[in-house]
């Protein structure tokens, strides 16, 4: 099959007419107008909402308006353009086969935008929790790890929802993920043990950086809690690097909090 470039707009319209029977000039122009108006309305509405929230966030001390502002900032212009395109295509007198595809694309666009908002919400929730626990300090590595895990689970749910809506049987996909996850977990079980131990420190907070603790035969001041190890400065000045798994298996006593 040989594809040629249309010599004029009339040729392009004729080709569109052969591909989509029943679509004429008036339908195309009406669809284009609806698409352009939809895009302008969406972008203008988001821009206006962002400006209003910026003014409101400066007047209030609550974090709700700040969170909404951050979420709206993650509204994708590309997805809004796709929404406008889908509105335009929906205005055309197409057969059921095309309308079915358009409905699947609608679901995918909405799911992707919800995923972007959810990803931003995860980051905001983690930073807000950390600010309440340790104001003015950067997010620890364990918090970053938790964020990666939550975002990964979020996008996995979005992906499976989109595939399921497109008619893909996700049962085998989920089963293969489970088998693959077990194999990976067995291969890196020591590393995962340290990571989960670090996560338990971040959530349960048995001690923090600067606390004086005693772990088994080791006593000193906590200097750093990483993803895999905890570093303790002993009384005689020696730095002791202890894996998080080993630390969790030993009895830990807090001598003095900072």
C-alpha cells in the first residue's frame, strides 16, 4: 500500500470522508470548534483556580488550600489537550466501533490524571507527616523509600485499571507479578530485610538521629539512619555501622533523647 501526501485541504477532507463515511465539512468544523473551546475552557479554568488558591493560601494558615494548589499544579496540559480531542471526536457521527475506542481513551486519560494527582498527594502527605515529626529537617531515606513504594503501587493500580478497561485479561498478569515478586524477594531477602527494618524505624520511631542508645553491647549516639544501615558514634569516638536487620534483632535501649 502506497501512502501519498494530500495536495490540498480538499484532498485531506476527501480522505477523511472515505475513512469515516458520513462525516462532512460541517461535522469537522463543529468538532474542531468544540475541541478548541473545550481546551480553552479547561486551561482557563485551571489557571483561574490556581490564581484563586494562591491568593487564598497567602491569607490563611491552613494546609488544605496549599495541598489543593499543589494538586492542581499537576494537571497535565497534554491530558487536557487529549480531553479536547476526545470531545471533538465525540462530536463526529462515527460508528459504534470508534465510539467504543473513544470511551476507552476517556477512561485512560481520566485514570492518568488521577494518577498524577495521587502521586502528588503521596508526596504532600509524606512531607506533611515528616514536618510534624521533625520540623526543618529533610525527608529521610526511609520516607523516600515509602514514597517510591506508594507511588509504584498507585501506578500499578492505574495500569491494571486501564488494561482491564481495554479488555485485557489481567488475571495472568497479576499472577505473573506475584510469581516474579516472590522470586525477586528470595533473591534479595537480606536487602529487603534491611529496607523494611529502616521503614519500621521511620514509622515507629524507637529512636532518632542524635539520641543516645544502647544496642546489644554497643552504646553511643545515633548519627544516621539509612536504608540499609544505622551509624552509631560510640562513647570512645568510634563509628559503628550496623545493618538495620541486626539492629532490629538486638535489644535496643534509649539512654537519652536529643
